[in-house]
C-alpha cells in the first residue's frame, strides 16, 4: 500500500461497544449484560481520589480542554512521555518557572497525533468513553481533526451544564473523597458543606506521607507546619504524635472517614519511647545526624502509631506500599512529583505488618485497606490476610493494575481467600474529574463478566450474582470506608 492509498486519519468512528469487556461466549455474555444492567446507573461512591475540593467549591468553568483532560492525568503523561513527548509539551510547567507552556490547542494536538500509542490500554478505553459519553465526540482524535475537536471541546466547556457541580450531578456521584495535606484548613470542604445549593457529599482524606520519613529533605518543614496548624510543639516525638491526633480530629470534624498513606515498605515494628525521641531529635538536627537504619526504624514505628491512632479515632487506614516515587530524578527536579515517573516495586505485607496486626488486627472498628501495585501479592498475601483479620480489606486494583485484565485477576486471586465482602469496592484514584464515570463503568463491566462466569459454571446462582453486583458498588464501599 502506498502512502496515497493509506486510510485517511479522519473519520475513524469512536463509539464504545455496548458489550465491551463482556465474555465472548454468548451464554455468559447474556448473563453479564443482565448483571451489568442492574448496576450501570447506580450512584458512584469514590472513597479514594485526588480531585481538589476547590474545583466543586468554586464551580468555575473548566478553562481549557487540555488542562482538564491531559495535563493533570499522570496516566496520560507517562505514556506520551514514553513515546518521546517532553513533559513541557504536555503543559507541565517547570518548577523553577522557566520554560514556556504551550497553549492547550497544541497540547491536545500532541495527544491526538499519538492516539494509537494508547491502543489497548485502559487509558484509551477511559478516554473513548469520556469523549463520547461526556462530550459527544464520535470520531477518534487524530492529527487531522485535532483542531476541530479542540474547538468543539472548548465550546462544550463553556456550557453551564459542563461546570463541575453540574457534572457531579450528571455523573451520579454520591460521595467523592479528596486527598488533603495534614495542615489544610479544609476551607473548600467547609464552603461545600455550608452551601445549600450543593447537595453532594465531598469529604477530605488525611494524607501525611512526608511525616513518616525523617530522611526526606522536607521532613523538618512538614513537622513544623503540622505543629503550627495544631498549635502544639512538635520538637519532641510525643508532641508530633499529639499534633497529628489533633489534626486528624480536625479532619473528622470536617467529614473525613479515612487516611491515605504511601510508604516504601509496610514495616511496622514499634520502637520504645526512648528510641522514638532519640531519632526524632537527631532528625531535627538535620539529615547528617540521622542514620539510614534509624530513618527506617522511625518510619516503621510511625506506621504502627498510625494504626494505633485509627483505633482511637475510627479513621479508616488506607495503606499502599512498594512504590518507587520520582524514579527519574531529572524529571522530578524539573517538573516535581506526579509527573508519571512513580514506578512499581516488589511489595509485601504478611511479615512486615505482623507487629501492627498482632496489636490491632482484631480491634473492633479498625479498618485497614491494603493496596498494592505488585499483583503477585494478591493471592499470596492480601487475600489471605483479609481472609483472617477482621480489620483487613483487600484494596481494589489501582494505578498500574486498574486495567480490565488485572481487575479480573484480582477477583480470581482474592475471592478464594476473602470472597467479596472483604474487598474495598472500586477505587478510581484519579485527578481527571471527567474520567470518573468511565473508570467506574469499566470496573462494573469487569465484575459483571466475572460474576457471569461464576453463574454459568454453577458456582453461584444468578440471584446471588445480582445481590453481589449491587453490594460491590454500594454496601461494600460504604461499610469499608464508613460512608
């Protein structure tokens, strides 16, 4: 075929298939359809996400299609970067203020020209559903139609029906959790809670990763700011713990039901009060006064204390371990975090969490949701832990594993040990607001397909499958996250 004979890159239809992700076998597919139809329009519970509360509190029109759909989504950034696109060409401004951020039209054109680089990825599936269902586009993005599609998206965003609160209602979001700095005054959450014109529920989540690791260059600043926010001296470890308890109470008063914690490993061995204070004092003197072993021991003790606090104040403890943050230092130094270069590492929970679980794993009311990006851990550790400890729940596949294939493998790996009740419900984990319904729809389809297979192989009845489909999108996440 010559270049003149090649198919045009315009006009390729983009209409998501109604049976996408359902089984190929006709009998099983018909069951999956019925199960999916039971929950397709169910309200969305999003107990773990990263959309800022200010987006809904301000309810300003989204300014630009690329700023909404491309630049904030690290899933999109990493794949484009992998295919040779510099991050600044995608709207990521250098942290030092240098460089020129391209206009949104150019960013969108870059995405469109690389559309096939996303083929068969979950990102492409989300995008197709989002662009078709939310914005009404019916052709795949391409270099030829990029400008026309950008104009259509920009026009759509000026419609009052495309403002954040209108979309919140249109997406049928019942609960949306944000991720918040421990020193935040949560003013946006307070505005939403006091606004009679907003009937949705947006709740904060306490995220204090930086305080766990005293070897971080920003640790001393973070510890000081937490003390200032709480009005408590954090010059001692006991003072830091008291300040953290105060800040957690503040979050609870503003509707929080959970914390979220990312650590390199799940070690949880406690330290004596003397050793905690010794390491804390050394860390305050500066990084050169702290040994790597002491930094690790401090971090492990802090994880133990986190569970201890959750037993006291009732906040659900979400834990994800085994991620190498900011793997490419030059990108981190130029663009900062969340630029797509956090990468999976080998994970593990059974041995590292034993001290924590021996102390708190059977405490009534304590909920520990375990997430991993190492799917070998699903059947070997997460499922069995959730299958014994009342406190432990198997967190849904997320991040690198929130693909249809990994979601299916999760169900197959965890159900044998923990069934459905000890899983978390779907986690969208997104900053891309308009992708929320597409991501939840993917999970509902995958679960319908899995349940349909159980039905046609006579392991459960279709009636039980219907009940379970409803529980997975409603009862289970409400119970696990105390919603």
